[in-house]
C-alpha cells in the first residue's frame, strides 16, 4: 500500500515541469491509474460513504455522520478483537520470523547436506491453500478422533484440547507459523544470496568466525528483508480470517463471531445486515494497520543508516 | 418506505411486462392484488400455467428437482429453474442481499420456519391469502400452519416438518440396563447411570445449538419471543419454560454428562455409530440422516416420544422444517403460486416424502401406508406412529423473532460460553437476550427485555 502511494506521488509532478501541458506521462500511467482507481480507490470511497449511513431493517436508510465511528470506538467487542490480534502479532510474528531466519541462515551456511531439499520442504506449506491447511490442522487437533486424540491414547496422557477456549489462539498461531515460515525463509534466503562473495573473503582473511560473519555481514544485509517480512506479517495478523473462520465450525464456542476484526466485520455484514457498521470497522482496522506498518517501516529504515 | 418500494416494484414490473409480452399474466396478477378479490384466483392461476413462462426456485431440499420435473410434465409451458443457492443461512444471506438490491431474487424460495418471520415482517414475501391459499389451512398440521401464519398473513406453504422425538440406541441402553426415559428427570438419571457405567459413553451430544435450545424451551411451554405489530418485540429468556430447560440441562453440562461433540461433524456420525452418543432428541426428519450417515448402527436405533416435563402429560415441539414462499419481487406470481400449490399441497408432497422428508400435510401423515410402514433400520419399528403422534402434541403458541437468523448466529458468543466454561446456562441465556435486544433496537425494532 505504501509503495503504491509513493509511485502515485512520483507520477503526478511530471507533467508540471513543462509549460505546455503534456499528457504523455498520463498516457503511460493511465492504464494503471484506471485499474488503481477502480479496484482500490473506488471501494475505499464507497466504504467511507457506507460508513456514514445507517440502514435499518425497520426505518430504512439515514445519514448519521460519524455516529458509526463513535459506536465502534466504544464497542468492547471490537476492542476485544483488536486486542486478540495484537497479542497474536507480538507473540506469533517474532517466533515465525526467528524460525524463518534460522532456516534461511542454515540453508545459506553451505554446511547442510541436501539444502535444496530443506528449502523446498520448508517452503511447501506455503503452497497449501490456507483453507486446506486450516481444515487439515483442525482434524489433527481433534481430541477424540484426531492426532491429539491418538497421541493421548497411545501415551496415556491428557494433552489439553488445542480447540479449547484457552488454547485456540496458540493453535491458530501454530497453523499460521507452519504456513508462512517458508515464505519468510525464502524472502531472507534471497536477500542472503545477493551478498557479494568478496565480503566473505575479506571476513575470512580477517579471521572472522561463522557467528561474527552472521552478526556483521548477514544480519545487516538482511535488515530490509526483515522489515518487509515484519510489515507483511503485521498486515497478515490484522487480517486474520481464514483459519479462525474455518475452525469455528469445529470449535463454535471457542471462536466467537468477533474473534478477529475481519471476522467481526464479516459477520456483521453477512449475518447481521449491518453493512454500514461493518464498513466502519473495516476502515478503522485499515487505518490502524497502515499506521502500525508505517511506524515499523520508519523505525526499520532509520536504523539502517 | 414500503409504499415507495412497492411502487418502484410495480414500475419495474410494468416495464418488464411490455418488454417480455407477459402482459396477460401481469394484468391478472395486479387485478387480484388491487381488488383483493379472492374469487376466481384459482382459475387465474390455472390460466397462467397455460402461458409460456419461466419461474426460478431457490431451494436446497433434494426433492425439489424431482417436483419441478413432475410439474413441467404436467404444465409443459412453464419452465421451473431450480437453483441451489446454498443451505439455510447461506441462502438467506443471498436472499436478503437480493431483496436489499431490489432485484435478483427468485420467484419462490425455500425458507425454514425459524427464518420466515424475518422475511415476512420485512415485507419481502407475498401474503398467500391473495391467492386464496388461506383455505388450505385444514390440509396442514396446526403447528406447521401456525409457523407460516404470522400477524394474520400466510407467508409460505409448509413443506416438511420436524416434530421432536427421542431417538435412542437400543443396543447401548440394553447393555447398561437403562430404561427409556419418559421425563426429563428420568433422562438426567439415565445420563448419570450411563456415564458412570462407561465413562466413554454419553446420553447425548451438545455443544450449544440455538435450534435445539429454542425447541426445548418451546416444549417446556416457554414463549421467550413475542412480536406485536411487526416491530414491538418482547424477549424473555428467563420465563418459566426457559428456566425449566436451563435448570435441567445445567445438571448435564456441569456434570460433564453430554459429549462435547458438535452435531453434523465427522465425530458426531462416528459417535452415533459406535455408541458414544446413545440418544438424540431431534426432529422427525432424522431417520433418513441416520440411515445414510450411520449405516453401521442399522438395527440398533429406536424411536420413543420426547421426554416430558410433567409425567404423563404429552408435549412436543417442532425442530427444523420449513416451507416455501413467493417473493414480492417475483414478476410471475401466478405461475409461482401454481408451482407452490403443486409442490406443497398437491402431487409434490408425495415426491418429497419419497425423498425422506417428513410431511406437514395431515392427509399424508394419517395415511395407513405411512403410519404402518416398518423401518428396517429401526429394527422393524413403525416409527411414524411415534412421530405423527408427536406432531399432534406440539405445544401451541410459539413464535420466533423477526431477526432469528442473526440471533442464532451469535448463540455461540453468549450461551455457547456457558457450554465452554460449564457454567450456569441461565447466565448464557441472559447474555443472549441482551445481545438480541441490542441488535433489535439497533435495527429499528422496539425490543423490550424482560
């Protein structure tokens, strides 16, 4: 999103440089701008428009100004869902990125036999559709007929149900980590591959060990990739939807209709016909996500210098 | 808003009529609509069925395809387009969206009884009195007719019904020497006996199900949802019937006596087959599901009347089932009415029964063939004797909320928490009531929470 708005900004001043208005710049960006306006700007504007009204089953549609925003900001269900994905963000994302980083460094270290096998094996879950992954894990989590049930029976132990109230968020975190470690690993691995070989040679000549090389060469080179990975993960966390929505049918009492902000917006509009309030929630979540992602980008690139 | 809406619909209707040369059908339709005359409507319908036309039907009941084929054979000029737009809630969402958009809705739609008030009271459905269908009342059981008769209008013709009964696994009951419970107190005792004898066995499964809970409250004589003048709603999930249910069920929940398995899951079917779930209190449409979903338990299951709250006082309630309605958006209401009558008051009922549906028409329910049919799956028991008696014992006076679909969707958020934490169901019901009131008031209803 940020990169898109940047390119739009740089595109705009171009025609102003010439005294006679020259439209050739616009002709080049035109096709992009049309699609951009149609699929990105228009829905956002329509959502903002929707969020200013209130359509009731009885009484019809009426303009309510910012009342929906006031309602959302004082809605405990909304804040509960924001709180839940924030907790998810601060716990799951660091674990996932650390695992991805470790895997990327290990594969890049050239000490691993069959490194291309590991690369593809770790990446493979990313190719499994999220819906399938959630279903698959959902069955494994079953305490009666699932893998957890089998483990319990085999060892005669009693693992707490991953689908119970207190464990469900961790269980979803596990699914998401499994899905996205490979993607982030590939992101980091690609960044490691472009480090020039002479840097390693110089380090070798200076007598630097493996960990010194990691700390002084690899990690600094990885910083932009880590920032990107973090931003993607933040957006992913706030947009958490597929996994809880599918597990809900297996654990209806552990996953409420307002488990994540996206689920709340979905259920408000598709089960409750509250399109206006749903649009309001979507816009607030969008702004919040953009703000946090932007803050991470700023702080990430500042340290880089 | 309503008048504006109908006016716009009429205008759209007029444009389409000239364009599609359906003028004759429409003229007849608006004539009945304007004058409200009920005489001669049957012949109007008959005339419309001799015209070339197409109607669209949204339904998920498997029999509807066959019914449409039989209808087309009888009236070759009418094409019936059957669309499966999703089951239950999925279809209601699409229907609600089409109604809101003002176009795109089908002519006829399958709507379950619990969802009917939502569409009827929001003025989306045709009052079938316009076609003289009010006279069909005597064809149906009192409870199903009561479910489609809202605020004086008739908004659907009943198709199937689900009078409740106790389905139990005779083999498991015999193995542990448990008598078939006739009251809910005996049921709780049976649950304790069974679970004590074998901790892997449960009397039933329950993880919180809005349809089941409302049906149980219904049987207990509760009337938690009362709607007057379409918009004045009173909610009281702490009335005598609701409390009676919650207090009894608390003993099962708090004592870990029900299997924490969600209905319709794979685990559920397995549990029904291997004896983990020893009984189900559920609608009369269940036998077909047991036969197809749990073939390995063939011969083990039996049907008994639903346990009662007062010893010896037969009482029952409806669980599931629904009818079919004509949408106000329909541009071919006469042909739609003709199909509706064929499907739910004519030849269609037999086709529906052949496909495993439990009928709502008294003539079918009382027929000797139906009553005396012996079910091989149920060890040769004449199960329809029990089920038909249940249909007669349904407690009158029940009604659903005019926004029951959404209310049921948040059941897990509220009552479900009592199930998850094994705490007092009454607290969950109060939380549900509060959420219902909040939503209803937000939608412009006047909800009084008692």
